[in-house]
């Protein structure tokens, strides 16, 4: 037999299929169909962890996803996963589990000293203790996390695969209990495309936990099997088991996680471990059932205290006895279900302690008829037993339920089953912004008006606690959802069953103990975060009123279970204390996820090389073969520099930079954004989006332009060429290509739809290579039929010609200050032309140069790079580029340039910087100050935007944005660095460090 | 994630779209004639209404066309989709508060 507490037969476990597992290193047996929690209980193990703050021994409380205590670390590295609820882990052969809330061990726990020190850990202890200094918080947090044992994340990378899938349906049914099955059946029979998601591996929901339910005259078990078979046969219905719907988003978009292989001892290679479903549905029916809430009484956290429904689940579904002698503590009829089922399973029921003066209800009557001892108007006022319940004391409640009277009676027991009523699972409904209403009769929050269309709730999730009502409401909701999608209802009637509600109830939120609250015993509201009723009252005494504030101050409901069991109890206690009604206190906000979701499913296959698309130029293979190192610019991989013969970066870049100025370099500039602009109004359009004048640019001429946003700040720059009468080619910076196209399209479509202009991105249609250096003309003449004379093709001119036999566009433009030609050829010819140029260029010592050398070369000339010299708060004037701004026409951003603030003399302005020691290179990003103070903070004037060693200048050069920089020429500034050094530098007269007259461009 | 009915491509997921903010704010014909305050109103200030809003949307990862949408910023229900340059549909803002 799998465990000494196992019943010989019954339930939904396979009694002949033994599984072996370990818990904290010891080996046990369980059965197929067990959860880790049921297998532990079958072996008589209740105590599975210690509590977060006080390190009190804690046991399994529930049988589902609401479990606050039984958190486990399951598996070995690299498949070790923390914070799993033992109540949801399906047992597989060879499973290894560890308690995580115990350090150094479950049995001997140093943290239990915290229990003695508990008066130092009141509500708000985080805020009070760790406010300041921040460094102390770091120390404390390390200790607390270790002592609290929040689980250990695996150190190796996750070896498993995860998938994502998209799905669309007419009707999503969340939950496969009686209401959900009925809803799926009626919607499916009408012909709707239905997806039923059930987190469990069995359909049936609460029916699995009870005995003797009859539907349509047959045992519930048979009805479930028939429903499952019928759903499987309906072609438009898909049933997803082991699938948790964790989030409801806008417009009926849902997130679901399907657990595909965790229950398999040897997962097949072809399956992902989990699958994320991104589901859009027209209609949804929430049938997620309800969660029983425990009663809040003195020391209600002792191992062996469980919810009554959990006890029923372990007896009926898992065929085990969670104890030998039990006391039931209830304030409503449903606690009696546990009493009756325990008695039937051979567990001695010592007493049913019922807070109601006159116990009543159908189950109560059956218990009375069976002769169970019922103590009406009584309460449990104390629980004894550190690691397992040994005894309870019960006493009579006063009429108002606030105190106890008489001498308590001790009752020996090893199990307490408590029921404080039920909370409908409204989480997803609320995530979708649905409103709740308070139901006084059942003492619970129910779905009220949905915020989004196509949302219904049915069954216990909607406050229908009788089985017959659940089936009827599910059937109706499913039919209504199908009808809303245009499907005529089928004529099948709802399944019939008896309706037994759990009413009446006597709603007591806080059960009085033998001592004043907070003395000698603790009334736990949130077991996972160790929040007591006394903590809530302290928060109220300290002035907190909003339930959201009380929640954050006490941390109630903020653990991984998000207060599924404790939140309504907390609200009830707060309401009692402030003398208000529960709905006036309100509920806290429900946010996704409903239960924790492993990160892997969000990553899915989007890892490693699939994380982000990589864009390569047609010449990429040549760069690789020639030893280039690459840098990422947006999604592009650009050749960074080409080290030779063991050169370091510095040496390689120096060589490349010198070669361009001395003879000839070649750069792959394919990644520059290229936008083809055509139409009769193209010139007018350019005139409106660029700061300078465009109406008179001749055919075959190029012009540099600055593009602003409407706020006057520089957005992009680049050269645009007039290719023909109504035809232009705009270039943009590599990283801004998409944003610029979007900017242009926006204005064209929304502000100036009357302009006839057509935009096409042609970045990838052309390969671009730049020849730069004194020998550029000679090489190009060798391989081209173009007339390259300065008269035919002056600086800032364009011609179409053949290069290496390929039709090409040649632009005489320069980003280095040298004679340069930018050659565009169709991308498919890029590699061939590049190879021709590099081979033919050998006689001129052609040197491929990368982006780093390009940056140095342009910085020597003081050319800006948008995004490096600018950051969205820099105007053309700040850059000293007034020469590129027209004073006579309107353009996007112009009006902003005349705002008063733009003329402030202390705006940050671009200046050249020269270090006093020419060998020293300022780090880019270094902050600049006027005076160095002994320690920060000191007033900062700006920062270094570009800084390099310039081999052509024989010293370091830099540019910086400096407050009032243009008026600071000749001033000495300082860059205090993180490593303690301070670099002194002088504001230069100009940013142009090389060939200031521009002789070399001619 | 909203489901947005692009007038050219049909209902598509919000992730394919780019929201361009409040609609019906026309670029002034003669910016130079505006005071700093008026220009700032145009460039920077938006109403951020709880209830009925009119927004610009662009099907950025689809047809790349701009269009307008009327939306309830409380329920997120999209009440109308209409072309750029058209006046907003006649909806009673009091119904969407
Ligand atoms: Zn579209």
C-alpha cells in the first residue's frame, strides 16, 4: 500500500500503480493519480515547511492552487523549480522534492528563534526596519531571504523547450467542473468553436472531491465520463487539460499555460515542456468554481489544520485518511460534508464544532441522524501541538461572537477541518475589469456587471453552490454564448441534479480565543506571508484605512498565492474593526497572473539566435573572411574593425583611419536607411520636413538635411539626392530608418494628404559601399564608365553609371572629410562589386575600414551622429548648425525653435574638447564640472558625447554637450571619473579638428 | 491586447498597431502666428479623457495606413473606426463615463 494512511480502494488514484518519490532525501511510495501533497499525506506527513516570518511549522492546508504553505523545490539542477505547490504537482516516478521554507532543516530550524522575537516583527516591519540606510536593507534582505527560504532558482540554463501558440474560438470555457462541462456541452452542441481549459488533469472539478452525487440518475463519475466522451466527439470542441488560464486581457484575449510533459517520467524529445496559448475568443464563460476559506482562530496554522473541502478531496479523490481522529470546525452547512465523508472512511469524528447556535442544513441533518457529536454555538479557542495538531480546546461563543464563555473543553485530535464559507473564483472576471457585488446571504463577492462584452460567469464562480443550479446555469451560459456568436441553440435540456446549498451560515471573520488577540496565540489570516489578525488591527490603529494600503503595509495577500484563501477574511476583519460593511471596505485589485507562470513560456522559442532578427549586408561573408569584428547597430551586424596580425582594436583602428587619409579606404554603408521618394510634390514635402530649403535643388544634386520633431529637437539627419524630376532618394541614420519612414508617412497621410508623394523603403534593395581617400577617384575611374571629373561630378553631386559592369548610383558625398564616393548597386550585386573594388584597389593600398574608424574620421571633422551628439533634447542651434536652418519658410519643428526657452544662454551646446594631456582619452559619457569637489554631488555642466584618439591629429579629441558651452571657449573643465581620476580639458574653439578649411573635399 | 479592425486589413491584434494619440488636433496652418502658449497647447498638451476618446491609429505592421478610432477608455470598447480627415462620429460622451 502506498502509505500507511491510504485507504485500500476508491478515489481517482490507481491503487496498483506504485510510484517512488523522495521528500527531503527520504524515499516514499505514492500512487499514479496522486499529487505530491496527497502522496505525503498518505504517508502521514503533514508538516512540510516553515513559515516566512516566524518559522512556525506548517502543514498542507488545501488540495488545490490556493495552497499557501506546501511550497516545494522540485527536481535537481538544471530542472530544479522553486515555489511549486505540492497540491498541484502531479506525482511522477522518481520525483524529488524538498521543503524550501526551512533552513538549515525542516526538523531543526534556527529561524524558529524568530518566533521568540516575534514582537520585533510586527506589521510593516519591512518599512519600519529597513527604511534607511539602504545599505542595511541589502544586508538584511540577504539574511531574510535565506532564512525565509523563498526557493532557489536553478543555476544552469533551462534545458527544456517551450512553445507558444495562437488560437481563436467562439466560446472559451474556463474550468471543467459541472458548470464548465455543461457550458461546453451546450455551446458545443450548438456548433460553436469551443475551448475548454481545465487546470487539472481530470475533468469534474469539485465533483471529484465528493461522494454520492447523482446527475441525471447516474453517479457523477459516469456523467463526467460521458460528458468528456461527447466533448471529444464534437469536431469544433477542444478540451485542454493541465491548462491554467492565468490572465484575462482586453477584448477577450486570454493567456493560458498548458503543462505538456511535467507529468511524464521520461518526456519524449519532440514535446515542449509547456505551451503558452494566446487565445482570442468572442465569448467567455468563467466556470472556475469557488475556494473554501478557512476560519481564523487561535493557532489555526498548526500542521493538521486543513479546510474541510481539502479533507474531503483527500478522502474521496485520493483515497487516504488525513488523520485518525478529527474535529470539524464550521460556520455553515458545508463542513458537515467532510464530517460525513470522514466517518464513512473510518476516521473518527470527535466533534463538529459549529459556530451557529442552531445548526441546520441538509448535511447537518444527516450528521445529526448518524449521531455525530455536534456542538452548536461553539468555537475552537486553542490548538495544541507544535508539529502536528494534538488537541483542541472548544468553548461556547457569546451571542455577538466576539468573546467566549464558560470553561473550555479539551478534545484530542490529529486533524482539524475548518470551513468559513466559500469565495467564488472571480479573479479572471476582475482582471477583465468586471465589477463585484457583495452577497450577504453567502457572505462572498460575486461577479456583477462585466466591463467587456461577451463575458459570463456560471456555477460556483457565480455564487451557484447547488449542483443542479451549476448544471442549469452552465447550460444556459453556454447556449447564450453560442447564440451570441450566431449559433442556434440545440434542444438538449440541462442535466438534472439535487440542489444542496451550504447555507445557512453564521459569518464570523475572527474567532475569539482564550486570550486577548495577539497574546499567547496567533490568528493567521495569510499563512504564506505570516500575517495575523493582530497585524491587520495594528495597521488600522496606525491610521491605514484603504484595503489597498492595509494590504501593502501588512503584506497580506501579497505572497505567491495572492491571498486566495485569506483576502476575504482580511477584508471581513478590517470591516468589523472599522464598524463598516464588507463591500464598503472594498476588494484589492486582481492582477495577472492567477498563479505563477514559469518564465520559459514567455521566452518560448525566442531565445539564442531566434531572440531577435539579425540583418546582414550582402558583403557580410567577405567581412567575416577578412577577420572583421562586428557590432550590433539596431538589428544590423556591422563590421566594427578588421584586426590584422594580432592587432588590438586601437592599432587596427589607427591603421584604418590613417589609410583613409593617406590613400584609400572602403566602408560597407549598406545599413544606412534609404527611402525612395517620388511624386510631383516631393520637393514641397522635403521642404516641409527638413529644416533647410529644398525647392531649388537641381537634378543630380545632393543636400544634407536636418529633420526635427515638432518640438524642435533634432530627430535625424542625412543626405537626400534628387535623382530625377520627381524622384528623390533620402538616406537616414542606420538606427532611425524605420522611425523616419513612420514620421514621414504620418505627416503625409494625416496632415498633408493633398500632397502627391509616395514613399518606399529601399534600404535592403541596395548594397552601399563608400570609397574614401585621396585615391578614391582613381580607383573608381578604373572600374567605372562615369565621368568623374570635378566639373562633371563635383562634391554633393550624383550620377548614374556602371561600376564593375553593374548599374550603379554614384554619390559624391563625404562623411570623412576626404574625397568620397558612395556607390549603390542592387543588393544582389553587392558582393561582386565589393570584391572588384577591393581587388582593383590593391594597387592603391585599399583598406577596408569599420564603423569605429568611421566614427573617428567623422569626429576629426566635427560631424555629428544623431543619437550620440543628440538625445532628443538638442536643437540645431545647440549643435551649432544654424547654417542648416532656413529662416524664411515653415518646417516641422520651426515654431518650437522660437520658443523663449530655446534662446536660453545656458542650454547645453555642442563644443569641442581637448584634454590637457593629449595622450589621455576622455571616456564617452563622462560628466563635466567646473570645479571638482571632494565628493559628489557637484554641479554638472554636461557630458562627453564622442571621444577618440585621433592618429591624424596626433592626440585625443572629443565633443561634449556643455551648459552655455559656446561661451566657454578656452575654459578648463574637469571630468571626475568613477575610478578616482580627474581629467582636465579645455573647451576648443571648434569641433573641427582636422582640415578645418575642407580643402580635401575638393 | 485590443482587437482593432483595420479598415483595410480587418480585425488584427493591437501588437500590429501603433497608437498616435489624440485625434482631430490639426497642425496650425500658420505656426508663426501662434503665441508660445498656443503652440505648446498644440505640441504638448492632450486631454487624457476617461470615457469617450478619439484616437489616431496606424497599422504599422500591416498596411501602414493611418485611421481614426473612437474608443471608450474605461471599457476599451472600440465604438467606431473612421478615416483620417473625417469628423468624429456623433457619439454622446455622457454615455461613456
Ligand atoms: Zn491594415
